C-alpha cells in the first residue's frame, strides 16, 4: 500500500515464480526480475492504474538456456535489454571474429545481480551481468524519486579486454496497446528492417514517417494503432530524433508514456509495430503489441551495422560507455 504521494518503498516479491523487486513511489509501480535478464516485467501508472507493459498470454517464464531462441521461447513481454546485437549474427572482427551472438544478444538470457537502496524519498536498484562469449560488464540502474511519475535508467558498459569492442544496444520494451493509441515520433524518415510477408518491402527500404505505402500502394498511418485484426507487422529503424524523445499516447485515458534521452548518446530509434501480423511461436495467434526502442547503432544485426551501415558504437580497450534513458508517465 502506498504510504504517501512523496514516499518510496522497495519490496522483495515473487513474480510468476521468480524472485523480483518491486519499486513504488506514489505515482509508479515497477517490477524487476533479476534472474530473467533484469527484465522490467511491469510498469503501472498508479493514478490511472494503467499497466504499460505487454504480457504474452501464450508463454510462461522459465530460466533461459543460453543461446535459446528469444522469440520462440522467451518473448514474454516487458522490458528487456539487447546487447551486443539484437539479431542473431556472428561477431564482426577482432579476436572474436565469427563468434556466434545469440538471438536478441546475450544479456536478456543471463541472471543479473542486484543491489538495492531506499531511503524513503528515493530508490536505486543497481543491476549488472557479464558477457559469456565476450568480455564485458553490463550495468543498469533504476532510479525513482518520491512523488515523481518517472523511472530513470542509467547504463554503463565496461570492456574487460585489451581490444576494441564494437556493439549495438537496444532497449526492448514491449507495450500493452489498444486501438487508437498514437506513437509520437518527431522524425521524417525511417528504414525497413523487415515486415511480415514483405508487405512494406525488404531490408534497407527508406520510407517516410508516419505515412507509409505498402507494396500494393496502399497508404498506412503507422503512428496510429489500428484494429486488432489488421494483420500488419513491421520493424523500422532510423536516427534518433534530435528533440530527444518519443512517446506513446493513450488518448482515451488521457495518458502518455514518454521516453527521453540525449540523442548524442542514444543515437538511433527502432519501432516494432505488430498489429495482429506476427507471432514467433508456431500455432499461436499473432500478437497485438508495439515496441518503441531507443537504441545505439543500426538495427538489428551487429555485423550489418559494422560492415554495411557503419553505424555502431565502439568500446575502447579497457574502456567504458555510459548513457541514460528516462520514462515519464502522465
């Protein structure tokens, strides 16, 4: 129970059989599961009681086997981290050249260690994990201040090797959506990474945002969530908006989730729009969800990002890189 609008509380709970940490500050309630890659399993705006994280009704959580398919067995919903690639690929260069990178990267499938602190007015949850096939330490902290409707995520990645380490990173929050919701993305152009049945063309097609023609010439406003049976699924990516934010609006509740960042740090943006068009599990009906993904580097394949697009980040030998992302709810 929330004690006051300005107070915070931190509680150890169980989430679907896994040890979890619940953060609450009078405006937001957030649930984090360290054993499942530090997954943010739930994010609730308390004044409206709106749950913003999508939950997959077709899959139950289980401890991931390293190298397992994310989409076939672990696409549970919530907010995951993808590093050092999103797509399964082979590492491009250095002493790790040709080493396989699993689907959606390594860190989502690894257990994270968590340290917590709450003084009644603010909460910090510090999490970290280490690479398996690659020498890095990945750190993410969650911050809440009493009475403020925001969750701040700070990131720090350390290269533990004496060699340069290229990477791409993507946040992967999958949102609970309803028809009529709007994506506010102050960009004019995006690129297609892929789409169901190639409906919006293939990898590398440049398209305007938000009015996009499919291969049959029909125009879609992809910024507005359509009916659940529309049958569209497309992954887009592009440069991060210079204004440093993207938002998802629930116009019926008058509620908004805004993601804010420094575009010199978080340089790219991914959009996964799945309006009843795709499911990664055989025999399961297509999902109805949406992911807005501030990220670093060209989506989704590290090898393509390095060798083709030349849009990626580099950790210097024994070096580090830091960035942050803030989620504000209203």
